C-alpha cells in the first residue's frame, strides 16, 4: 500500500515536471515565432522592395564551363558587348547600376534579357563612401535599385554583387551583417574567381587577356569579372579575342543562375 502511494506521488511529480517543461517549450516557441514575425514586419516596412526568391537552377554542368560577368552598365559599351556575345553565341551576366537605367539604359538591359543574358543587382549609385557608411545606407541603396528593377522589368533579380566585391576596407566592418541580411531576403551573392583587371590602373588589351588566361585554368567553374561601364571601351575592343580563345579552349558559356553562390572566403 505504502509502495503504491509512493509510486503514485512519484508519477504525479514527474507528470507535473513534464507538463511544466512542455509549457516552457510552447512559450519559447511562441516567443520565437513572435520575434520572426516582428523581423519580417520590420524587413517589409524598412526596405519593402528588397525581397527575392534566389534559387540555383540545378543542371549538370559541362566539364569546362565559364561564367562571364560584366559590372557597372548598362552603357554604350554594353551594346558593343551584346553585339559581340551574339556573334559568338555566348551568354553573360550583367550586374547593373541603377543610375545607368536611363531610358536608353533600360532598352539596353531589356535587350540583354531578350537575348538570353542575366541581370543582377550591383548598386544604385556605386559611391562607396555612401553605400558602405552603414548597413542601413547599403540596404537603402539596394532597395532603390530593387524598386527600379520592379518598375522597369516586373521583378527584382535574385542575384547580387557587392560593389568592389565582398572584401575591402569599405565593406569589411559591415560585411557579415550585410551577407546575413541579404540571404534572409532571398538573395544569392557572387564575387569572381578570375579578373581581367580592366578597370584597375592603366590596362591594355594584352594585360586584360593575360590576367584572364594566366589564371582561368586553375579555377573550377570560373567566374570572370569584366566591365561594361561607359569607360570600358578597351574591354569591348578585346572581347572578341577573349571569346575566341575561350571557345578554342573548349569552354561553354552559362549565366550565374546555374552556379552555386560564391563570395570571397577571406
């Protein structure tokens, strides 16, 4: 009898503890859900256009595939580049500056889309001191750019490239917070693994080609950085030679939607 009472008391005590733990878990889950909902409301209120559904298109890639990318357009040089890409049956991804989306710039960007290329988010202004002043400054810039895309093309691209890349004295103090924020908003980030260095110093046709072909063989699924800004005349000039050699070396051209995201590991 005594043993039965002790067992009953023990069972009641354990059941009380279990019930209490369950209540604590439910309360914690409710608090977490409230936090998530509050964060979503804040994200929507503060930067209403800055949302995407980034997803890599799964596809078996050729053994030798290359991802051409151009930053800082659209411009008159983008037109020349598009002409060359069409001639060589090559495709590319263009990371766009919002201030360049003038009436003519929109026409150029729309042509790029119609010809099978891809557009990505780069920046509205490309002014490092302003956009990298704080997380809010950067997201405000990107929200403006996203709004331009939605207005002109119906949707915001799901891929982005930080101006200057994801490693610099400008971005480093806020980089991790920016990366996390953009990932939460559904964006995929891309730096590069090969650079033509066509916007650094005083490049030449030879230096651009050497910068690419001295390193590309050692890169897996290489992402090439070039530029299509109004100042990128030399890039447009030398692009036919670059494409001819890439084709001769057996490379297939694809846009970044088929490649996993890549940001500098340092």
